[in-house]
C-alpha cells in the first residue's frame, strides 16, 4: 500500500494575529495521533487538521528478479 506525507496544520492567534505551524508526518495515522499533542502547544488553538499531500512517503517495491542466463 502506498502512503503519502501528511501535514499537521495548527492555526492559532497571538495578539490578534493568526499564525500557522506546519509539521510533516509520514502517515495519516502518525499525524492524527499528534493532533492531540499539538493542541496542547497553544492555549486556544483556532484549528488543528491533518492534510494529506500528494508526495509519496512509502511505496511497495516489486521483489527482485533473478537474471536468467
């Protein structure tokens, strides 16, 4: 199964200015797990989401074939 890098986007405000922090994870599962921890980084997050990219982080490779003589 092919997996794609997933970006955790944490949006928050400091003195009325909206900011974003982006962290990249190899799988959707890793990103989802870190969402809970990311919310603890700021006192009042505006939004926390995981967005899958189109960049492949892992893909199965075909087995090596022996050269025939």
